[in-house]
């Protein structure tokens, strides 16, 4: 069962953090972007549907569109990313998860130039206007601690009960003044070059 997803609206937010704890950082401002698509959920209100492949298969196109929009809004190379989705209350969490499988993830990776590292994600069911914290991690190596972060996303009129809000989040760098130790960006890049 193939479906063509209907997008009601797209929405993008940009956050720029210049100082943390009163200190600037030599790496420059941290920019975080969320590119969102509010899609009509073709499974909403239908009760339990065993086969979610229609959502999974159609999610790749959404991943491409949101990845391109996020990169354009960021305006510089992507260093970290994450994904999230909220199903409206006539849907279920599994519908949101179906929109974020490897079909969506691979399309997002290709659009932002990410490696094959696992992409952090979060989903839930909630009414319109509910906030969700989309986790971020370094795009090429999930273990780089300086890039563990999140971006809170809230679209005031989405998702409606029969919709899914799908989110691609990106950032240009890790946290300002990160100093927790662990695996560094330099170590990850050095190993990738070997």
C-alpha cells in the first residue's frame, strides 16, 4: 500500500547561542536549526494497522526535503543532527516512529553530508502546540561528547489530531565551552581518516 504524503505546512526555526555561563567560545556561535513538515497521517483514526510500510516508504522524500531546508537555514556545514516526530492524538507513536526509520535517516544523512553514525531521535503522541526536545549528536560518530545537545521544537498549530509533525534538527558545532572530556571531535576525525 503506497501513499503520497500530503504536507499541510513546513516550518523552520533557527536558534543562535553566542555566550554560555557568561563566556564566549573560540569556535564561534552555536547555531541550531529545526526544519519541520506537518503531514496528514493517512493511518489516523483507523485503529491498529499492522503494516506501516506506507509511512516508512514515503518518509524518504520528507527526509530529503527537510534535510535540504535545514542545511539552507543553517547556512554552514552541519556538524550534528537529530530527528523527531509527534503524532497527533488520532494517531499512535508507532506512526511517528515509522516516519523516522532508516529510509528517512538515510535521506537526511545524504542531504546533510553525514556519516553512517546512528541518528538520535525522539517521538511521542501529543496535541497541537506540544514541545519536543530533539536530541543532537555528532553526525559522523555518536560518541563525541561535545556534540550531545538538544533543540526544543514547538509548532503552535501542529500536529492536529490527524497529522504527524516530522522534524530534522541540525547544528553547526558542539556545545559552547564543552569540557567533559571523553571522545573528542579530533579523535573521531583522525580515526575516520585512517
